[in-house]
């Protein structure tokens, strides 16, 4: 009887380990593929002078860099949970603040990229004077400054929490935003800032889209350029929508966990993680890598390890 009970326990443990390993592979493989694509795209954007000296590609590099860092951080957090490793509050705080910093870069950069397309279509003669490399660099500095100030405010609000209430710096739960934002004010500020940022970004992109549509009806506007800009702005709206969905990731998981069993919950969690957290961070590389006639041949050349396997 004792041997049978022990065998059942060992079988259950092995089945649990096998299940966790399988689910980890299902998430890690797509993430590694997307990290490779993003990394290759980043290398491509620094490989030629035309990419380094064009404002549109400089902004794309900034967007891809932030998305790649956020993707790598998300996968690191997933691996820590898979290995059941619990961090200290300071280490977890650094990882969470890094995620917050890079996550806010994407919508701000998308706004600037949308405005750049708007200027290119509606004011083609002034585009070269307005969208310069110097101005682009200044805008990127402003984007990172705004995001850094947001992180600084988050840190100050966290320090406002009574540290003496913590028995130990060792976390009792896994590292996550909900485990760090212990104060209600921090949580409310984070939600309000994210909502304001995404709504403002959405208004800016939609306004640019409407402006391009109006300009396209003008006889003096390049129809082909206006059509490409319109499609690009639509894709930026999709990216913003996916960014909005990513903010609903944890509340959605909490809702699902209350209504489904554990096995089904883990399966749905993997699908949500891949399509809401991982895939949007690779969307920019896929969009520009496939659509942009200047980037595509160079990107394919590097993906094929500098072999001319694709034309």
C-alpha cells in the first residue's frame, strides 16, 4: 500500500515537471525566434548609412530596441516563475521598472513615427527641413526622458510605502508588478498614466490618419505615397491596440483563473502570453521587414547568415 502511494506521488511529480517543461518550451521557442528576428533587424538598421541617416529608420530602431528589451525581460520573468525562483524586492523592483520604462517607449515612438508620415504626405516640401537627424535625436531623448521621469515617480511612490512593514526583503511571492506596487497610490498612478498615454497616442495617430486621408484627396498629393502612409498608420493603430491589450494581461488572467481549471488556465495563459506580450514586440520588425523595399533585401541577407538564399 505504501509503495503504491509512493509510486503515485512520483508519477504525479514527474507528470507536473513534464507539463511545466512542455509549456516552457512552447513559450521559449517563439520568444527566441522573435528575439532573433528583432536582433537581426536591429543589426540591419545599423549596417548601412541609409538607415543610420534617415529619420524614419532611426525612429524604427528606437522602437525595436525598446520592444526587444521588453521581450527579453518578459521571457526572463517567465523563466524565473517556471523555475520557482523568488527574488528580493530591490532586484524585482529593477526588473519591473525596466519593463515599465521600455513599455512606455513604444506608444510614444509610434506617435512620432505617425507624425513623421503625416508631415511627409501633407508637407512634402518642408519634410526635409522639419524631420532632420538632429530633430529626430532630440525627440528620442525627450521620449526616453518622459519615460524615465515616469519610472522615477513610480520609484518615489514605492519608497513612500513603509519599508519597516516588510519583515524581510526576500519576496514571498513571484516577482511581478502587482508584487511591487504595494501602495494603492502607486497602483492608481500607474493605471492613470498608462490610460492617459495610450489615449493620447491613439488620438495623435488617428488625427494623423485623418490628415493623410484628407491630403490624399488633393490633386497635388502623391497618391502612392499617401496610400503607403495610410496603410502604415493603420498598422500603427493595430500596434497601439495590442499595447492596450497588454495592459489588460494580468486582469484578464485573474478573470480566467476564477472560471477555469488549472490545466485549461495554463494553456490559455500561454496563448495570451505569446499573442499579447511576445508577438506585438516583434510586429514592427515583421511589418517593416516585409513591407519596406529598402530594408527587406538587407534583412533577408542577414537572416540567411549572409548567404544569398533569398532574392
